[in-house]
C-alpha cells in the first residue's frame, strides 16, 4: 500500500512537471522570449502566506545552508524540480528484483 502511494505521488509530480513545462513553453512562444518559472515563483503563487514566512525560517537555519543551498534551489525551474522529485519517488516505489 505504501509503495502504491509513493508511486502515485511520484506520477502526480511528473504530471505537474509536464504541465509546468508546457506552460513555460506556451509563455515563451507567446512572448517571443525564453520564459522559465523558477520554483520560488511557483511556490509564492501556490502558497503566498507560507512563502512570506521564509525570512523567519532563514533566521533559524545556518547561514551557510540557507544562502548557497536553499536559495539556489528556489531558482531551479519548477518543471525540473518536479521532474526530479517525481522520478525519485517512482524509482523508490519500484519493486525489488526478488519480487519480480
């Protein structure tokens, strides 16, 4: 049951990655420029109240972890981030070789 749930969440993340890529592609074609939505902008649009609490979270996290690592993750394209999470979850949920 757990493996099914993890695989389902992974497939939803992959579908979200595809949708984000299509939206970025359509926006790029409409504007005649390359337009890529960063993960931070997608999160700000998805949950604005939680995104506003990030500075308080930054005060609790070590500065060397916040600045070079977590801030760079917020600049990753949303489609890439969702694809990586989706692929990782689907790979985790694959049956073991002895079960095949």
